């Protein structure tokens, strides 16, 4: 079948990862690269032998006529650039989070509907080899009826972690629990319940956040409950970064580097603790050949490859991507619900009627206006936050 033509908007790390997959996948053809920095553009173009290089996205689309444009840019640019690309009537994939609030995500989805094209949000972990392994066991009914989902980040400042890693964790949770119906959350900064003064711009341009520790209780459509923890640690703790599914007859655990099954959901601290069974990762059929086809020393993530595989299937069948724009918007609804619940101390039903960012609304109601600017780099941001808190 004819390959889908793909152009990349942004040649940083995530853009390079996307470009390698689209370049080697048997059903996609990389037809153009775009970046404002010519050094980045030329480095990736030379690596993949792509001559169609642009510094203007509109010109790239006009000349290359892509079927898909990938938008792996800085977070604050996701929605604005998505809207520019969608004006051309092109399918898009956009990095997570797809917008900084619900007003932005609604605008993207409305424009896609107007143009009759697809939006896919790059939640590659939802499709990774380890998630595929867990889903196979889950669909076989090996853990019985799902009753509870636990998810934890890896130690970023809470509100920032919610926007950065929480998007991945939440899309895992709704994959198995169904859509979230309501949220109850609590957020603290240095142990005290957040106030409007604790509302800040996030590192890396990840929108408006609050709280170094965020704990949320989620109620899902199929009656399952869940807990999401985004707690700040003094250092990144990768072992804390998990999603667990609790069933009536067993448990499943996902980690970026593995997946396991526990046949007994209730394990007591006896001498026989080694009961977790490692699962085997499941890779796409053409992944091994694609890795071999990579030029030079390029690296490729199997989650990214699964994501492209799913886009090909969706376009072939005229169906939505599993990581669709609708799913990506629901993730933002949950995040905004968490911030709203923590700010106002109440349960929040989803979807929200008021699409304004709840933390911005909270500050405005207190007459505070927009928070002061903060550094973009994580370490510099934490230094400024410590100064703000007097330590």
C-alpha cells in the first residue's frame, strides 16, 4: 500500500526520535523537516539523508504535502503550532500535553473536527512493549475483575510532574479504567495546603501549576477507583515510577523498564516473597528490521514505533488512533480537575463546564493576577522556588 507522507516540525530530541521511526517504518515516508535552528535541522537531515529542510512550517507543508505532521516541540507551543498545521487540513501527532489548559485543547479539537482530520497525542508508553504485555494478560482475564489502579510519578515537583509525567500515567489509567468521572485531590507546598500564592509557571514551559506534593483520588466510568501520586523527591526515584492494576485474582505492574504479574493479589510478608512473574515485552512485527535499517548510531524507542504502527492502522481503517486527541483532551480534563479540587477543596465532576485554567481563576478571584515569571530549567526553577519559600 502507498506509504503515508510525514513531516517533522521540531528537530530536538523528541523530534529526532519521531523522525527515525517515520523514516524506517515500512508504511511511512519522511518527506520534510522543519526547525528554526539550522544546526539542529542539518544534523538530523544529514543523519537521515533528508534534503527537504525548512525553517517555515507553512512552506514545508505546501511543498511536501504530508499526510501527517508531527509536532514534538516545547510544551507551550503544542497547541498554537497544532492550530497552524491544522489550517492546512493535515492529520497531526502532537507531543504531550496537547495543551496547557482546556481552552487550548478545545480549540485544537474543534479545528480538527472542522477540517475533518485526526489528532493523535504522543502517549507512547500507553502503546509500549511492556504495556502490550500487560494488556495481553489483562484481556485474558488473568487478574480477574479490575477494582483499583495505583500510579506514581518519579519525583518531579508535584504540579510539574502532573503536567510532565502525569499525562503518561493518566492515559495508562484510563486505558484500563475507562474515562474518569470525578476527581478529589489534595496538594501541599512544604507541608502546608496550597494557597493562591503557590500558583506558579512550571519548568520547561509546562503551563501553570501548584503544589510540590499532589495526591488525587479518581473515580472511573466502570466503577474502578484509582490513586495518582505526584510527590517531589530530593532526587529522581525511577523505582517509584509505576502503574499497578489490582484485580480480584491478581495484580499487574508496569514500569518503563519492565512489567510483572502477581498471581495472588494479597501477598503477606512471609518468607516466600518472590512471587512476581516477569512478563515478556511485545514488539511490533517490523520493529527489528526497522532498527537494523537505522543509519549510523541512531536509536529508536519501541513505544514510538508502536505509536506509528497504530497511526498507520487508524488511517488505513478510517478510525481514531488509540492515543486520540479526545483521549489527550480527557487527560487534560483530569489534570485541570485535580488542580481545581486541590485549590477549592471540593470534588470535581468531569467534564468541566468552565474550561478556564482553575489555578488562574483562583488567583484572579483573590486579586493576584498572573504569577511572576520563573526559570525554564528544572534546577534553576527549584532554586527560585526555594528562595520564594525562604529557604
